[in-house]
C-alpha cells in the first residue's frame, strides 16, 4: 500500500518536465522506499509482539489492499501526461500526448527489483553478522550490532570503492574532454587576446571551455552595429587548470595577463567564477559587454574538470579556494590604483560559480575599500549568503522572489524583472540575484523530505506548475532529480538563464544610464535571437553547448 502511494506521488509534477526514463526510475525508487517503510512497520509490529489479525482478516485485507493499490496506480498513470503538461504549459513548451505509462512501469519495475535485491542482500548480511555475535551477547543486542555493522560495511563499499572509482573515471573523462581541440577554434592572432602568441597564457592550456570563452563574444564592430555608437574590443582573460600547479600560481598568471591587456584601464572589471567544468555563460558576458560598449574587462580561472554537481559533491572547498585566490590577487592590485582612475570592480558567477564567488570576498577584507557589486545567477541551495538573505526576507515577500529590507543592498530578479521599482535608490554596493522559481538547483533543500518548502506557498512563481503538491520524502527526491536535468529546459526557465534577463540584471548592478528603454528592448531582442539561433544550430558553434557544466 505504501509503495503504491509513493509510486503515485512520484508521478505528480514538480519543477522540470520529465522523460519516461527519468519518471520510471524515480517512480520505481519511490515505490521501493514505500515498500521498505511497510516492511519496517510490519517488523516493528512483530518485534513489539502486538496482537495480529486472523488469517481470514488478513486475506480479506490483502485483497482489498491489492485492489486499492491497482486503482491508485492506474489513476496516477492516467493523469501523468496531464501533470507533465501543466509544467510544459508554464514553460511555453508543446504538450505531450502521452507519458508512455507502459515504459514508465517497466523502468519502475526494473528499478524496484534492483533496489529490492540490494535490500535483501543487506538483510542477509545483517542476519549473518547477528548470528555470529549471538554466541557471546544477548539476541536483541546482537541484532542491533548486526544492522549497524552491515550498514557500515555497505557504506564503506559504496563510498570508498564504488563512488571513488566512478569519481576517478569521470575525472579522467572530463579531463580528456577538456583537452580536446576544436578545429573551428583557431588560436587568436591578435596579440592583445588571451592565448595568442604574445599572451602569457598558452592556447593549448586554456582547456575546452576556456578556448570557447575567449573565441566567442561580440567584437567592437558587432557591438557598434547594434548600439550605433563607437565601441572597444572587450578584454577577456582566462586561465585553465593546465596553466599552473596551484590556484595561487594560476591567479598570479591571470593578474599578469590582465595587466598585459590593460584590463585595469577599462570602465568595468568583472571577476568571474565559472561553473565546475570552467564554463562561463555567454548570455551573461555578451549582455554586459554590449551594455558598456565593449569597455569591459573580465577575468576567470578554471578550478575543476568535473561538472558543477560532481564538483560540489567531491571538491566543494577546491572551487572556493580558487575563487578566493583569484579575487585576492585582482582585488589586491586594484586597491593600489587611484580611485578615480580604476574600473568599477564586480563579481559574477552562475550555479556553483555563484556559490564560490560568494565565498571569494569576505566583508571584513573589503569593507575599507568595497567593490561595486555582484551579479549571482542560479545560486545553489548551499549558498550561504543567499540562504541567509532569503531566510530573513521582508514579511509577505515570497521565498522565490524575496525583498530584503529597503532594497538598497540586495535585490532579486526573475523573468519579470525586480520586485522593487527601478528608480529605488541603491547604496554604495549593488548585489543582484537572478533566479527562476523553476530552478531546482536553487530551491532544493534536504528538509523538503519532512517539511513543505516556503516557495510552494501561494502566490507561486510564474514558471511553477499549479498542480505541484508536497509529499513527504517523495518531493525531496523529485527535486533532487530536477537538479540533474535543470539545464534541459527552454531558455528562460529552470537553470537556463536568458540573455534578456541578464540585461535587466546588469543594468541594475552596473548602473547603466545611457540606454533608452527602446534601445534596451532592441538589445534584448538581438541577444535572445542570437542565443536561440546558436542553440538550434551546430553544437560546436554554440558557446552555451557546455551549459551542463
């Protein structure tokens, strides 16, 4: 009964549309959890020696339970397409005609059987260990010891052998992918570009994502064609993992390359913390370079080969250390320059980059000479500053779009812009969080297993299904799966941030005041069209092709 209820709950919608493969695996896993809870309840009943119903009563109850479970499963499977379409509708996606219930059932059954075999193997191991210890200690104590030792054994095998082996294999494969040279990305010939013959950073050591970042982006001519005004060639500095043995060595190299390209003579300087693989969202950087007519310098440093979820799991402190090293060197040199002859300094990061960028600049280190601000998009649920501000938001403001005090220091934005009027005055530092209510990477929490999250309360975000409901344990597992596929949504939803929304965010953060409203609309249209055209074309030509990092 519990398995069927958990199975049905797993079919309900959360934040991201699911394929039949992910839906089946999730439903099978949830069925196994419900089944395990039922078995645990039955064993507890026997352990407490409570009275049991007669054989006839049990037979009748079993028949009724089987019929009820079958009805629940059939009804849930029948509504699966409707539930999935409720998500697709708010994301402006075409509806599906079927959710492939038979395929979902087959995949769910396979998943359940695998988990059941593992559960039975655990029970046999615990029983074997308990039998061996009963000879010297009481039976009930031996049972507890058997379970604890079996749990420790299974955990050790999983973490030290299976997970570590998988980690090493993934790290090796991502490293090989990072080293691939794309024939369509020749080494820059202009001496002022990173990776050129005159550069301090070797083209081969930039890595796949670094070469993509340097080779992409608008030129001065392309910027002028859109703005109708003179423009400068943007400065982009990137240092790959292969350029230095330590984060400190790579940070010093990034600083020297930035100085070589006269990055500190620009109007705006942005210290970027990339995602786990080193990827930088072109939607973010193209937008700010257009807004400031190319008078922008940006610097970034790779800290991992793995994608963001894997980096967060296996190397959480490594990314933070690299972000701190880069900021310390850039900020340290920036503070030596005359205040009236240096660029405004900003921070930026997406996803894991946002989390590590938050950690790169401590308040007590910069309070004497503060930076101008930061734009953090899609901050992960573990982001300390984001979590604190959201928890202490103004009463009445929703968790998916908080308002914090008078809005002079921190503001939140989504597809519909900020929650405060644009003419609301800012303080000396400007921080903007760009986030979508449908981004599970931002709104996942472990406590969702036993407590309904605040962002589910009315009013809900514009991109959240009205059919979404909270179920104990199941909702947390659904959101965990949503995190894994959060970049498979259309642009402007989930964890895929659209350039037109970055335009609004950068206007607020960097105090852009020389663009009319009509000009901003034209820029948004141009950037959105270019991004969507690139996404529909050849993946090798799309700067956002490595978005999953």
